[in-house]
């Protein structure tokens, strides 16, 4: 017998959590998520051309075509896919988790319309060949005015969505929709939204500056643009990081059937979230460490000291999350040995595997970022493939993989349709991990060998630098594996939305997604193994690579 959800006065009760879901808000969440799927699909198609062209296969030989696809890839992956998903996430955690409706459905759709219009303008300008300026769009490179207009409209729409989220929280508090503090996941999303406000401000300033310069009203000062752009570009990545960490907590809770929640120190986690707001603005400067237009003292204070501080909250969250899972498993009877509990992790659960593999990839990205935060090693790595290795590890391996894993929960909860193919979901998570890990390690090797970033490398370049061929080939293989996983993800999500089995039975809806645990001995809930892992991985390995970069400097000519 098929169970049907209870629907009353525009709400239905979630059969899994028992929370109220505002039906009109769920439609808005779905619309934003569908646009995220469209954007990642476009970015994935572009990734085929970019990835294979940077491999030893050299798919594209025309620089014009290469930079068009590189711009399309960067804009769709770093901006559109992630922001569409994050708006959907903000609406979900601000309404469903609080038993509340969105502040205004009409304003939500206005924000969606603005983002859609801006998205269309930018996509048109890029694919018409009038905006091959890459993600950074550094002047004096210029694009068609439609590109800048679309960028501004999209940012304004995203800003309106963030404001709507804050108004939703206010309304939920005033109406008494929840008691006590915000749920931890909603708290993390709120911190991400606070950082997003700085993104919108910096973005509008940088884009307005370019507009006035193009109109002849202001002289060009590339340093002004670069500083404010990285207030957009860098802060946006920490919106992603903060949202990703909030998703990690959601995945830990959902994949363990909410059993791990009692082993998370929420006060500790909330403080770690708040640290992102404190440290994110001072960390802008590591992107301009090699630019001569700023003073050395300023760059060191912002790009080095500020960036090092940003590592602290991420390490705290790593310990909280891994420790919470270890404590749950030990309390459930897996307490022998320092690391024996790792075998008990439900690795076939896409939520649990997605969480841990995302954390691992993000940790690798954080480690390889550290040499970039100090001037001398930054000179070695800044314009090499080492930099794409870093942000592909964090934004793709960390954020995108976490968002993919959470989709396997959000879409069934929103649509009441079971995942179309659970086996595909399990395989997709591991394929994505293998693909991106192969890519980033290859990029790291290429960066260490001095292969340039952004620049199209042609066969004659490989003939001159034969050491690049092997890692470049591995890069292409990794890109194809990750693209295959992306196709599986998008296809599975579309089929789930359109043809997934409808059910309000929580066991059927969440089959394969929630692992059950029986707490046998709460006193055995130790976190020793997690502490050892975090210290070794994020401290010992990080420092080893950091100092290895300085040692390498000794072997280079004195000009360095």
C-alpha cells in the first residue's frame, strides 16, 4: 500500500523527519536546483574541451576556442552551479529545518528571475565568443557589455536570495517556529550567507569599476580591480567552504539515521563556523602576493597571516566531524584498536562515503594551498598548474562532491521520489573521487615541474618539456573519469525528479541512505583515532610540504 503525505493549508509533513514542508517553497527550491543541474552540465561539457586540451591529447589547438571553453567552464562551475545549489540549500535549511515558510514566495521568485536573466546574459556573451576573459576577467581584458550586465544582475539576484533567507530566519523566530538556537546546519548556512553579503558588495564594486572605466569615467588601475574582485572571488570560495561544512554535518546526521548528532559538540562547531567570518576578509591577499602594486607588509599581513588563520576553523571542523563518527561507532561496539572503527564505516552509503571522501579531498587541497600563502614559495607556484590543483581539490573534490552526496537526500525529501538508481549513486561517488584525485595529483606534479596554468600547451611544448607528458596524460584520464561520474550524477538526479518511485514510506524513500546504529556503551565514545588522523594529515603532512617548498628554493637560481 502506497502511503501519502499529510497535506494541510499549503504544508505537508515530511515522512522521514516529521518536519513541516511549505509546498510553495519546495517548488522554489526545486527550480533553483534544476538550474544548478543545467549549469554543472554546461560546465562539464566545457570540462571535456579544457581537460583534454591540457592533457597530452591536446584536443583544441586554437587558443581562441580554448579560452572560450575555459571561460565557460570557470563561470559555470565556480559561479553558477555552486550558487544555484547554495540558494536552494539556504531556502531548505531556512524553512524545512525550522518548520517555517519562506519569508516571501514572490520575492524568492523575483530573485530566481534575476539570477536566470543574468545567467542567460553571461552564457550568451561567453558562447557567442564575446567574453573569453576567464573567471577572473582581469582588465584590460574586456568582454561585451552584456557579460558585465549579466554578471551584475546575477549577483543582485543572489543577494536578494540571501536577504530573503535572513528575513525567513527573522520571521521564523518571531512566529515561534522553533525553540532555542538555530539548528547547527542552519547556523552554518547563516554564516555562509553573512560571508555572501561581503561577496555581493565586493562583486558590485569591482564590476561597477569596470563599467565606469569602459565608459571613460575612471582611469584604469588594475590593482583596484584585483583587490575588489578577489573580495568576490576569494570570499565566494569561503561561502562555498562554509556551506560545504554545513553540508558535512547534514550528511553525518542523515547517513547515520541522526544517531551521530548526540556525539557532536554543537557549541564547539558553532564557534568554528563563526571563525570563518572573522578570518575570511583578511585572507583575500594571498591571490595578490605576487602583484607588485601592493606593499610587501600589506600583502604579508593579508595574504600570509590571514590565510594561515583560515586553516584553523577547517581543522576544528575536521576533528568534530570525524570525531563524532568515531564516537558513534565506538559507542556502538566498534571500540577495539586505535583505527579499527574505520572498517565499520558504512562505505556503501553514498552519504557517508561522500562525506569522508569530500573531507579527504578538501584536506589535500588545504595542504597544497599552504605554500601559496607565503611570498617565496608563491613565486614558484602561482602561475603554474599547482594552483588549479588546489582549487579543484577544494571546490570540486570538497564542495561539489559534498553537494552531490547531499542531493541524494534532498531530492527524495523534496519530491518524495526514491533515488532512481541507488547502485549508480554509490558508484558515482567513488568515480568522482578517483577522477578528481587523479586530476589534482597530476596537476600538482605539473605545477612542481613548472607547467603554466591557463595557457594552452601544444604538442611542440610537450616535445620541449617531455617530463610533462606522463602527468598531463594522467590529468586527461582523471578528467574523463570525473566527467563520467558527473554524467551519472546529472542523469540519476533528472530521472529521480521525473521518474523516481513516488512514496511517503520513509523506509523505501531512504533505503540505502540511512545506516542504523544501536548505542551499546556511551562511555566508549572516544575520539582518539580522529585526533591522530587530523594531526598527522593536516599538521605533519602540511608542514612537511610547506618546508619542502622552501628547500626547493635553495636549488633554484638566485633570482628566485
